[in-house]
C-alpha cells in the first residue's frame, strides 16, 4: 500500500492550497465509528476535490467524504478510511436567481448559512433537518436528511433540480440542470440523494426554492391515547386542511423536552403539534377546524405557539430525533398507533424505555431507546421492532447507535430482492471501490 | 451536431430485423403463452403500432397484449432467448418516439393491464397497473373527494405506465410536481425476467432510490408492471382566470412577476395569437382572436387562500397592461377555458396538415427573450409557429406548422427545432421538460450534457439493460439513425 505521506505530498504538488492533516491527535476528531482516517484533506475548490479523488483512485486508496459531520456516523461501520475529504471550505452560494425561485450552491455550505442568505430575498430552501448550523447541504443530500415540514414540501428528492458530482475516476459529471422541470436523460439526482457518498461526491447542487411563509402558527393538542391522536392525524390529512407539519410526541419525549429545554408540554398521553403556514385569515380558519375535529377525537386541551416560542419548539423537536440510540421507522400513517403499542410491548419485554417523536403525517417515527448501553436487550428490541415495521409494509433504520451495538445489529436491515440492482450500480459507478465501503446498505 | 447534419448510418445496427422463420417461431411461442387473440403480427394489425405522437415511425414484428405480470415475464424471457428487442407501449401518445420500436421486435401493449388494484384513502395511496388511463384514476377517486395530480394534456388517453416511463408533467405540476413526485414504488420486470419491487408504500426506503431513477427512464431500464402512487384531496376552491394581453412581452413579464412575488398558482398556461385562433375555431372557449397572448391561470386550495391569490394575480396582470382578466363564473365555464387549452394540439390540426412540437425549458425570467428568439428562428426558416405552454414552469411548447408535401419542409422544421433547443440550452435551460428524449432529441442531449455526463448515464443502462434488450437505441446520441422519417 502507498505510504500516506507520499500521497499527501503528491496532493500538495497538485494543489498547494489544500489543507492536510495527519496528526494523530487531530485525526481523532474525525473518527467514524471509532475508526481513524489516515489523512484528512480539506480542499477549497471543486477542482481540487476532483484532483484528490483521481489521485486516490489511482493509488488504490479509500476515500470518505464528510460535510459538517453531524451525520457521519449514519450507516454501518466503515471498512477502511485512508483519506477523509471534508467539504466545509466549499461554501459559496454561486447563484440565487430569486425571481426564478432557484439557487445554485457549493456542497459545503451549511443549511443555516444558506437559509440566511436566501432569507434576504424572502425565500428559503424548504428542508428542515436538525443541526442546520453544522449540517452542510452536501451531507444533507447524501444522507437524505429531512424534517417535520416534509409533510408539505417533500424531501430532498423533491427540491434538487441539478447536481455536480465527482465520480470515482475524478471526472465531474452533471445531472439535471437549473430549471424546475427537466426530463433529459436519467434522473441521476434521485440516485445520488441518500446514497451516502457511495456513488460519487456531491460538490454543487441546484435547488427549487419556496417563498418564506407570510405567517406561521403551531397548535398543540393533547390526547390520552395514540389511537385518538392518530385518528385526528388521518382526519386532518384526508381533509381540506393543508398543514405544513404534523408531529406526534409521546410522554417520555415530551418530558425530556420539558426538562432539558424548558418547554412546558404535558407529560402524560400524546402531544400533537400541527403547524400551518400562510395568511392569517387562512390560518385562523384552519385553526378553528383543527380544534373542532381534535375535540371530536378526544383532545384534552390546546395551546398555540407563534414567534420565538414556536421556533424554539420546532428546534427542540428536530433535535430530539437524535438520541444516542435512535431508530427511524417508516410505516403507513394508519399503522402508527398500533406501532406505538408494539414499541411499548417490546420495551416492556426487554426492560427498555422508548421516547418517540414522529412526523405523524408521513408515518415516520424516531424512536429513542434507552438505556443506550443495554446492548443485548437493544439488539433484541431492534430485531423485534424491525419485524413489526416490515409487517406494516415499512422499514426500520438504526440512525444512531454506539459502536458496540452497531457491531451486533444491522443498521439498514437485510437488503431486499432489488439489492442486486444496487450492487450493479455501485459496480458501474465505483468499480475500484474508491469510496469507502461498509457504511451503506448491504455493505456498499 | 444537428440531426440533419448526421452522416449516413455506418455502424452495425444493435439488432437485425427478425427473419421470417424466427418471427414465426417467436409468434408461435407467444401465442402458446397468451392465446392467439393477444398476439398481433400481420402488417394490417401492426400498422397501428408503428407510430406515436412524435415524428418518427418504425414497424414492430409482433405486438403482444399481456394480462398479468407473469405474462410480461414470460414475454421478456422469450425475447431474451431469441435476442429480440422489447418496447413497452401505453397509449402511444408520447411525443418523443419512446414507444417506437426502432429495430422492430416485440411491442408490449398494456391495454389489458389497465386496472386499479387498490385504493387506500386512510394512507392516500393507490396501486395501479401500467395500462390504466391517467384520467380514469382521478375519475375513480373524485366521488370520494380525491384525485391523482399529474395531468398531461393527453390524460384522457395516456396511461400511467407511460407517464412513469416519461416522467410526464402537465399544467398542474407547477406547485405539485411531476410524475416522479407522486410515485412511491414500482413493480418491475428486468431484462433477465425477474420481478422486483422497488420503493414501496412508505417513505425513505433504505438503499438507492431506484424508483426515482426508473421514473423517466423511457423504457430503457425495465418494464413497469405496477405503480404505487400518492393521491390527494380535491381542493376546496378553484378559481380559473383568463388574462388577455396585447403583447407577448407583457404576458411573459406577468408570469415572471407572479412567480417572483411568491404567489405560486396551481397552473399558469400561455397561448399566443396563432394558437388562440386555432383553439377558438375548434372549441369556442371565448378567447379573443386579436390578442397577442392569453394567460390561463388557476389558483386552488382553501377558499380564503384562493381569494387572496386571485387578488394578487389580477393586480399583477393589470400592472402589466392586461386588456382584461376574466374569472370563470362556474365549473362549466372553467371546463370550457381548460378544454381550449387541452385541445390546443388537436385544434392546430385544423389549420395545418402537420405540426412539430418542441418541449424546451428555460428559467422563467428568460421567457420574454426566448419567445422572441423562437419567433425569429421560425421566421428565418419561413415557418409558422404557435406557442401553447406551461409558462409557470418555463416549459415551452412551440408548435411549428408544416406540410411534408412541400419539398425540404421537414428538414427546415428539424433545423428550426434544433435551433430553438440551442437557444433554450444557452439560456440555462434544458431540451425537454416532460416529453422525454426518445428518438427525437437524442442528438440534442449533447447541447446540455458533455461526454462525461453522458458516460455516467450510460453506466446506468449498462447496469440494468446491458444488451439493450429493452427499448434499444434511444435516449443517447447515436452514431446513426435507423428509424424512418415519418411520411405523412
């Protein structure tokens, strides 16, 4: 194998401005699931990224891309990391064509920095995953991160209109473009989103944008049981109402939020948070109707949030999807209530506790299991919960967990019959396995 | 390089035409499988399947009408064994030649696989077969208060399988997105004859987003046999407006300002003078005959929100010197406004023996410039052009009128079409917004993608359909063209 110092030297020859780190102390800050890279490189142009990848490929080394690092531990344990490439210096907003409601960015810009710039023209990128200050757009796309407002706006796949991606060869390829409607060629944007850097490195992205809402309000409803809360959700979704987010918070999650963040949520039963955006008159009417149908379904009390209290509430909710052991489960909306019962049963059997926050309108649950060090019981609980998810036509992904647990459980679940098609894609895109293996589904 | 400047085909075709003996054997095997009724192979029967709504044509050797996924698997296996290409076909309304069997072979027509398999109102999902006519799904959902959003103008005949293959759009995709934004999962048949489920009923299926990759792959990667779609509640209120303008610039500036103002209506369609005259003669929708352009706009949602949107849209129209803005008084009038738009292509048939429609997209702010250039280009070739298009998306549909009886006219049309797409590409746009590349725009792919971009896309085809058993010779620039030019 090539000495990493030799490799570092050749990078410096090609691109003297690339920042390099091979000091063990510093490398420790870049560990992924306890595994240290041998070299960290921080390029400051997309051309440098391409050169570094080409060189890595030629030398037969393994490269992992990292943005802000907020989700670097997502996925299975990496096999080997020779080069960790960090994109955080690629932070330019290349274009914001405000009248077209589109923008073009470099992948290393953080979501918060982008939103701040877009807001000066009254617009935003309608993605609201956690960690906006740290998470880069490249990382958000590669890990397909999303947040509560996906109910209204969809996820990354619905807003990316173009990407530039460094291929394993070091070539730069474009997919899509900068217009909002485009069917020329294969829709590779969809393929790269959520592929966790296994097919290429996203270096630039074009997005469809949204106008900032004129106003916004959140209603908190409390229910004694999950069935009533979810019946309310189903009724809302099947009605004329157009909520932007519908979040379900169980008692334990509510209690955490109250303890740590000073929110005053009821700590028994279930809290349903329903967010509406738009003009005041439209929100007023939707609030009346929401309250009235919630009452019919046994809602106990309701409160509403605006302004800073509202912003803080949603920040806390978003952050709460990231416990030390957190599973993301996607099931049908009609199955959420019964799935919540399953969670209780599984936890009781395995002497665990669960705190659940759910994008209830999308059927996506974030389940924090604790204590996080009860490894054998956690393994069993995850196995059972995954089985129940599959019975409900859904899937379970272990989004966050300590490395001991990761060694004993499958993060993504067993690959399905379509996996051989994914393997073939990986083989075509990265025949030499230049991009670190082990993290994505089936070890890709 | 323009399609008109291509050297004559010099490369070996991907597939040889079937010999009579081989064809007889394939027909026999297919007839054993499906019954003789569902296997068509006489010239008379095949004629219907040699064209779609594009300009190219080529005759298949056999057309089969399967009833089940298992039938499709068996057909694919027969085709693979005999090394005969397979081309899936919905209703044949495609505008880019996606369903044209360039090398002959087997066309799978999905007319019998046209059922709605499941509707789940609690979870807002429907599962349908590929041959289901787009509008039939919404018709089935409407009584319960729901519908399926993507609404191509051909929705009365086009199929959801074809929509998935082409990633079809339509007037109402402005806020709601195109087909890919409404499909969660597929059942597919691969070139090896495997039945595979991709995506599913729920969101964020782990692994690569194969559903997203396959939607819009134009039949070149797999054959779709089942589609899981999202359905949504019908809006409470719908207001349809028609604004009349004396100049194209005023109309296009209105579109730009509406989008820029943050009001995103459900649809903004533009029709120019030539189209208006054709449409009026055909539909009598009440459009003015002397206007330079008309915008057909729709706001929908909650009553209160719609009322506000309408006010804002009307005031922007007035600011840009709209001669009048009319709001449909009732559903009948609304349908009349829309029938004019949706029948526009057909209406143009009344004033010209033939027309050629382009599908470029440009940033919305560039509409005034690009529309002017479209007019200039067509004038320079001595061709008449009408524009009827999804202005809110920047998705142009210039209809170039022609008569193929006039010597050289077809070539001039192709050249003009190519130049229009060059302008779209230079303006930062794309060559197709919803019709697909197919045969028609293979060479124009090079206007927006370089060699590396195209090579990466070809890797995908290599992974899925390496022998090009499915829909060969499409989508990518080709060294030679083999389909005959449509002779009308």
